[in-house]
C-alpha cells in the first residue's frame, strides 16, 4: 500500500491528537490489567495499535455527526469525548458508567456526544447506521453518520444490504472498515476472497478508498474527503484503514494463529511513536511535552480506575428497568400487553391503571361502533 507523508498540523491540533491516542493506549493497557484482576467481567476487546484509525477518523467529524462502532469501541468513546471515568465505570459494571453499568465493554453508549453505541453482533450496527443517516436526510440536516466496522463484517449479509440501500437512497454515511488483519483468529486472506476491502462496496454503488491506518494524518485526510462527499454530495462512502491490533481478539485469545515476529514487525509502525517522532523532528512538540502528555494520560486513567472501583453497582431492584416485561411475578415497570385492555401489575401500578382504563374505554367504544356496523 502506498504511503503518503502528510503535512504536520499546528501545535494545538497535534497536541490534541497525540493526547487522545495516548489516553486510549493507557486506558486499554489498564483495562487489560483490571480484567486480569477480575475487576472487569464478560468479554474485553482491546484496540491497542488501532489508535490512529480511531482518532484520525473522529477528528474529521463534526460534533453533530453520529458515530457507531463495533464491540471494540473503548477508544471510540474516549475519542468522542466520553469521560474516562464513565467508560471505565461501565467496564466495571457500575451505575456511574456511560450505560449505567448495563452494557459493559461491548455496549458503550453516549447519546449526548452522538456516539450511538458499540454492538456485539458482527455487522449488526450497519443497518442501524443506514437508518440514522436516513433520519438525517428526512430532517434535512447536514449531519453525517460514520459507521465503523471490522474486516470480518464485510462478509456479513448486512454489509451488502446496507451498501445497496445507502447508495439507492443517497444516504450521508461513511463506512470505515478498521482492517486489523484478522476476523477473530482468521487471517484476512483466509476469510475474504478480496483482500483490498475498499473494493467490496463499489459494486453496490458506494465508492471505496484505502489509507494507512497506522498513520493518523493519512486516516484523517482520507476520512475527511469521504465525509465531505457524504455531507455535500449526498454520496455514501467507504474507507478502509489498514491497521493492526497488538493484542489478541479478546482477553481470552491465546493468539496461536500469528507469530511473534509478525506482531513485532507491525510494532515498528506503532502509530503513537511514529507520530510523536514526526512531531519532534518537525519541531512541533518537544520530547518533554510528549512525556508530559503521556503522564497526564496515566493520571487520568489512575483517576478513572479509582472512580470506577469506588462506584456502586446498580441497585438490584433496577434489574428489570428499561426492558419490556410481561409477567406478574416481578416488580418493576411494565409494558402494556397488547393482547388485552389490561396491564400487568408493577411499581407503576397507578400509571398502568390509568392507561388500562383508557384502553378499556377505547375498546368498549370500538365494540359499540363495530356492533352498530354489524361486525362480528
């Protein structure tokens, strides 16, 4: 893949970019440590090595643009501005987490910053991304949806279906394939007949482009062009960022499918170190300033871990909140059973009773009208 050297940004921009990449790296390293100490349960997928793809892309977005991701999304949340405390608390399953402790590692969500979630189903967020972009079109806004997916998701049926609709309906959406070379433990050349993933959307009418996912400036330039085309021309785009994850697919991955030499070779292109070296060589930031930014990232993560560990778990009584339940055995708030005019008893019995009365009255009125018309 051809590598192009892009002009360095000004000091303030460079500082913001490298600080975000450092924050993500230190967060992920500490999350791995906390998982090993059983502070984090369930699955944990780290994005160490992919920081340039994440930060380069999100830096090209406006605040009002929407972002969706895969289940490897801690970095995306941090890059969009979700506080490290809220992300770490979510991983700890605490009530102060950005999803109230109910989502965990794979289901972060921050509507305020228009980060509409990580999704545990491979390719599952693609149709949702199209729906959000369609909403922007209906509302007549110039908001763009950026939908991040992994290389394995390009083999899912939802990929082709979503590309087709995005092109057919001229949706303002950019699909960013973070190609980290492996679908779980399967190398890309073993799971995709076409290994240049930027070509896989063209047949559906979605133009594709490719960039070096280890170079934050290259990603930014490529995604910026794609977002402009989606926003101004209403033409959906696909960008493939070729990157690499230094850790396994998840913390449970023994990594027996790749060699240590391969990992070390990719580490020579570490996105944070190479960008930092360029900033020093270009006189944009000094070595001392880079060390200070890294120390600040470490301090932020230390604070996030302390906050998460000291936060409470969700109350047991809230176990059934925010879901639909049709049962008389559990006390929580309830949905209305559409099969009958009554409602099921719960903590909001008074409100439910009022709705039930309204439904009963409406049902009686409908029955009277139907009888008058000779209905059966």
